[in-house]
C-alpha cells in the first residue's frame, strides 16, 4: 500500500513538472551549444548526475541485502536454539513424570542409593536444559533488538512450563535423600503430585509434549520461516 502511494506521488510530481516546463517559453537558441567544451561539460555533468543516481540505488540495494542476510542468519540461529530447547523440554517432562509417579507410589520401590543416582541424573539434565535456555535467551535478546518484543514474549509460556518440570526435579532431589526427614518427604511428594496434576490438566501428557511445545512456539516458527524464505 505504501509503495503504491509513492508511485502515485511520483507520477503526480512528474505531471506537474511537465505542466510547469510546458508553460515556459524558451529562446530558440536555448539548446544551442556555442563551444565544444561546453558540450563536454554538459555530458560530464549529466554523467555525474547519472553516477550519483546509480550510486544511491546501489547503496540502498546493498543495505537491503545486508538486512536480509542479517535476518536470515538470526532466524537460523533462533531455529537451531529453539529446537534444542524443545528437545530439552521433552526430557524435562519425562524426568518430572518419573518424579510424580514415584511420589504417588512412594520411594520404597527403589533402593536408596539407586534413587539418589536417578535423582542426581535428573539434576544434571536439568542443568543442561538451563544452559539451553540461557543460549535461547541470548538469541532472543538479538531478536528483541532487531525484530521487537512480540516473538520473545510469545515464548514465556514455554519457559514457564519447563520451570514447572524442573521444580518437580528439584523437590524430588531433596525428598529422595535418605537424610530427608519424613515430614519433608511427605510435604515435597504432595507438592510434586500437585504440580504434575496441574501440567497434565493443561495438556502436557505423555506423547503430547512435542505437540504442546510446538503450539507454544508457533509464533516463533512462523516468523523464522518467513525470515528464511525472504
């Protein structure tokens, strides 16, 4: 729409310029060149004007190409970082679901040492997921600077959900310790079960995690695709 408006404006200005020049009576010798040097100067001036026009066009075209390349590179970085983070969310959900299930049936089904090893493995994966989130947030900082706040804000629900999964892991890591008091274990198990019930109520069930993650990141995926195809 803006481009059409500019075209009509240019056409109108050209028409008015034609009307203005048409009303000017020029002497018959106006276009006569008295000296060959004057003719060369005219050609030289015309060539300079044309060169300036082409230079301005080239600069604008170069700027457009640089912007497209920068957008393309940022979109590629965002696509890779977002994919890795969604993979980590799937792992975080599996770990959280293990914590919920064993909080329901109790910790007696596994030997204490094995339970601690499992919990420690969950904590290691939680830290890896936190690193993936930090990487994604770094890319989103560039996105916010270049493309605005819309896309970064659209991923808040995805981050919040992963935080709930990690909360289950943190509580489980404390409650599963042999040194944990009975009251602490029971309180933490109750909290883990409540968190599990809440995220299942929102649709985060086994087999639907990737679908849910894709739903929450749809706005980002659409923008990435648009930038990569531009």
